[in-house]
C-alpha cells in the first residue's frame, strides 16, 4: 500500500532554491559549532522515575483558591488591628488600586479561637479545619511581592512572575512520571463558575514536552469529553485502527528521532485508550459509601460541588495520579467589596470539604505520602477598600497558606506578619522557598530537575535562591 502524501511532495520541493539556501545556512552554522552527538536517545514519557533522594512525598493535591483569601479574617488573628478598627493608619501601605484606597483600618468581624492540641488560632469561618488542625502546617509568612493576580499566580504556580513557563504539576510529572499508565499524571478539576485568572495557562507545560501538560476534568458530566469511542469503532475496530496508527507513527519517529511532539502524541493515543475504562471508574463517586459522601458534603447544596471535586481528587491520588489541582472560579476570593457577606459564602462552600479531604487521606493511610496544599496567590490588606461596600485590596507582602501530609509538620504555625497583618516579618517564605521545600520532599534536586532549552537550561527555581524551609518539615 502506498503512503505517498502531500508531505512527501513538499519535502521534495525543499531541493529548490529556497531549500538549498536554508541548507547552506545550516551548513555554515554546523561548521562553526560541530554538534555534540547524544550518547543515548532522549525519551520523554510518563513512566515512573526514581527521584535523586528518598522521598517523603509521592503525590500532591493543590487546592488553589484563586483571588486571594483574606488571611487576617481566617488564619492570622491581629488584636492590634481590631483595637485600631476604623482608625487611620499612618504607616506605609502597598496599595494595588490607589483609586479606591483608604488608610482606614478594618478589624476582623469574626471571632478566633484555638483548635487542636497545637492550639492553632482559626476564625469561625475556618472552624471546620479545627478537626484537622494537628495535621496542618499553617504558614503565615508567605510572600511573592507582586500585587497583580496573574504575576503572583505565576510565581506560586510556575516559579517566576513571567508567563509561558511550566506549571508545578508539569515539573513533578516531568521529574517523577506517573504511577498509573491508564490515567494522566497531572489532572485539573475546574470550577463551574468559570476558569481562574490566566485560564489554561495555570496547567500548561510551557517549554516542557506536551506530554506533561495538565488534563482537564470538567465540573459537570461528561467530566472528560469524548471518553467513549463512536459505536462503529468500539471493540476490535478500535484496536485495529490504533494498531495501524501506532505502526505509522513508530515508523515516522524512527525516521525523525527527537520529535517530542510526535512522541507525546503517540503516548496520548495510548493513554486515551486506557482512560476509556480507568477514568470512568476513577470518576465514578457512586462507588463511595453514603457516609463518605456525607463527610464531603455531597448531601448539601453549598458543599456538593467542591466536595465532589475533593472526593474525586482523593480517588485519583489513590489510583496513582501524581498531581491533582482543584481551582476555584475566576476571582472567587477577590473581595474588593462586600467582604462581610462574600467571604463567609465562599468559606462555607470550600472549607468543610477541604477538612474532609485531609481526614479521609489520613484514615486511608495516604496523607503520609500525599502533600495537600490550600491557598491562593495573595492575601488582603488590613485597610478598607471601597468604604460604601467594604472590601480589602490585594496583599502579596504577607499572607497565609497551609499544607498537610507528605512530610510537612502537622500542628505547626510558622512565620508571622506585622501587628496589622500587612507584611511578613518573621521566617519569610518566598515562592521559591516553597518550591525548594516541595522538591526536597519529593526527593528532587533543584540542580538536577532541569530542562535544556534552545536558549539555555530552564528549571522551576530558575536561578532564584530557594531555601528548603526546615521549620515546616
């Protein structure tokens, strides 16, 4: 059978004047710097890989609260701020929106109390986390230092403020592969309220091979599109078609070694075939007991959606997925106004299922090796924004996120902000310190976790002075 195509015709035309000119330029470049032969072919896949050092963590669930949860109303009590409530602050403030800015302080409207044996202070809005306070590592001194949503998301999710870089999930699957060949290594559970700021850039592979990009699980059925083959292709017909495509692609890859996009596409075909059964089973929460579904809040309207996604995240990790990220909708936590009503509403939807996830992982013996992350790209300022409808502006100079499992110290309260909760002043944790600590717990060396690009070598830390934060592990 002949496979002569337009591609062959175009290839033959390369012997014209344009092709000869391009060949001459390539020849001059090659003469100037002889290429170094590869000692062995470079292969990019999702096969499990051993880390450089014994790992504490083998998987991660990131609950990314896009928009910026108000740390001083949830996790970081400030008696002095409450004492100075509605008074004018004469110190410096890093505003993002100067047009609606105010120097009038706004205390926390909600009461704090201590939880767990560790005595962790949580506001009444975050009280459901009290049952797992002794498993949580509360970091009150996070810092990215750039008040815009997009840049701060990039800093925490990709390592740098600039766009176009691989996401954290891509780096972990690049370094460690996946533990289930029939499911993607990096899965993203999106919100019915819409995509977060930056959209699909949150789970992009950047300049890593495309096999490491995130796969989206939709917030409603069908959660993964086109999971079922057409009726005419089911069974033996599909096997024959995939076998034929596999042979053609393998032959082409032999002729063009190093074509990473082709290699990734071949792996995608194989993965898609396996997902037709594995993904359907993993996403089927009806297999869970009624007690488990109730624990996650599936019997209540407020928590049903986020609880479902938290439960799916546990099922995916249980089946060998390396990295799962849950996103809230666009600006869900971005309370520039109406914070007194808006913040309790989003807390009721998301915090009880998050607590249930930590406890469920612990009871199943998964928390010891699974990192659980909860936090957004920023916190909020202690002063009023929009006096007619009180809110808080962006604050990336001192905010809170919490971690659990995977080697993080439970019942730990680390770092501190100043007396009004504006800036981190004690044990500051920059985004690159957070990433260095994660790599350490996964047994990955920042120096070895790199990727050679045309314009140099890229990495998650990318030359930043990331320090492993020993106080939280």
